[in-house]
């Protein structure tokens, strides 16, 4: 069993590393290679917190309930839409990732005249209401789990003991993770102090870094800037092996302010011009198909390909058509959110109905869903004919009796 706990940025990176180790060493079980969310899940089991974790949909339901407890004056009528609720939830997430609480927001805003549409006190009250909703239902969101993990690690430090996950671990490896939040960085720092040694791996060799990239700030320099772990953190700058020519030059000098002269032109990097998006998708599919089935038979696995663009949405239909024609599997990340599925929309409508006081619109969306629709469909007009508005105005049973 290895004595290094490796943390990777994505599950694909971790899986790829496990495959390489398995090819060299045979069967591998329990190898400590994981992503940061997997690390939090493993450590959270040692916190002793009995609360159930909440997913993203649950967070949206919770913010809807919080808006009922602490309505914002400027948006109380009409009810806030999903866009505002998502923005407010983003504010709460930003505070929690920085290990801040609503009281911290109040103290920071004290004496500052901010020209905002919603007063800071109301935003802080909403944060308190959101947390009260979680406490009332005995659930915990992702960021509170990280806070609980950090508190557990601090207890381990104070008691000079290790969590079970770190038993036998002599080194921590943080591999190519460039966007740790403040809360996650504090967890990583606590792990380094407990283990006693760590390596931070970035993609290329050390180079002078431009301020615009913030690359050094988010990687090794950030760790050595923390006094409690500075002397325990070693850099491991990796220049990927097996690369040559212009591709190797790009990887090694990607973040250099003044890179050396480029090597002679070769075939490791190709630039292809296409007149429109359809042709771009065609060229991408054709090139991938060529690499899947080369003459020597040593093709690249489909999972090793990635199509990257500033915005993939305009290319979605063209890529799907081209990849289907060339018989290439395609997974469009984020192209179709889960909430776009009829079943997911129906579930969300059911969950939101109580928070909307079973309003006429909320019930209409449920009754009009393809999953609940009756053959006649006459019920959609009954709500309006009965004069039903919501549960607070008059119960639906009373309105239906009056109509009858």
C-alpha cells in the first residue's frame, strides 16, 4: 500500500492514475487517490455529524423557504423568481466558501454606505433564515460539511491524533488543483500539518508568471505563503513526458511571461481553418475518427478526447450530428441540465408547491405536467373558475365547494 494520499482535480484524472498503477502493479484496491469532494465525503464520515447532506436541488428548495421566513422588502411582491433565488443562493455559497457567516457580513458592512438594491441587513437576515431552515430539517449543505470537516481536523491537531483516513499516510500530494476556495485551502493546510509533508504539482516547469493568470497565487506560492505549512510543502513541477516539439514547448511555457524562441514547426500542433461551425464540427469529428483507428491499430481511447471552446452551446447541434455520422460517442457537459427533463421539472414543481402556499400557478404546473395529466384536462380551468388563489387566501376545498 502506498504511503501517499493523492488529491486530483477530477474523477477522470484519479481514474486515469489508478489505471496506470494497475497496469504496472496489477490489481489495486483501496489506493488513496481521490478528488477533493471524495476527500470531504471520506472525512465527513469521521465528524460524527448525523445530519443528512443536501444536494443542489435541496439548496434551491431551502432558499425558497428562507425567502418565506425573511422576505426581501424590495422583491416581496411579486414573489422572487428562480433567477433571483439562484443569485441569493450564490451569495450564501460565496460567504460559506470564504468561511464567513451572516454576522461577519453585518460587521463588514457596518458604517459603509452601499448603494445596493437590497440592504445588507436583509441579506444577512436571509442567510440566518437559510441556516435556520437547514437546522429545522436536520440537513447540511456541501459547504457546512466542509466546515465540519475542518473543525474535526482542528480537533485532531489539538489532540495530536490522526483521522482514520490518514493512518499510515506519510505524504500528501495535491495534483494540479488551481482553484481551491479559502475553506478548502484551510482543509488542505490542516491535512498538511497533520501528515507533515506535502507536494504540490502543477502542469509545467517553474516559470515567471504574469499577474493576469494568477497562476502562482493559486498554486505553490499560496501554500508556501502559509507560515504553518511553508516548511512542509515541496513543489513538484511536472513537465509531462512523452511530448515533443511544439506541443512540449506549449505545455512548458504556457504561463511564462517571456518564453524562449519557439522550436521549428512540426506536426504536434495543427491549426485548421474552417469557413463555418458546421465545417468546424466536421473537421473535429474527422480528426478524432482518424486517431481512433490509425493504420498501426494503436488508437486512442475515446475517453481521452476533449472538445474545448469558449462557448460550446452554438456548436452543440453540429457536434452531435457530426459525431453521430462518424460513429463517435459524445457527452456534452452541461448542454442539457437535469432540470430540463420532464420528470425533474415535475419533481421540482411538487417540492416548490408548499413553499408557494399551493398557489394556483403552482398547482396548475403540476396538473398540467405530462406525468400527471388526466385525459380530459378540464381541471386546469377549474382552479380559475373556482376563484382559487392560494392556500392562505382560501383553502382549495372551500373554493371547490363554493363552485359546486
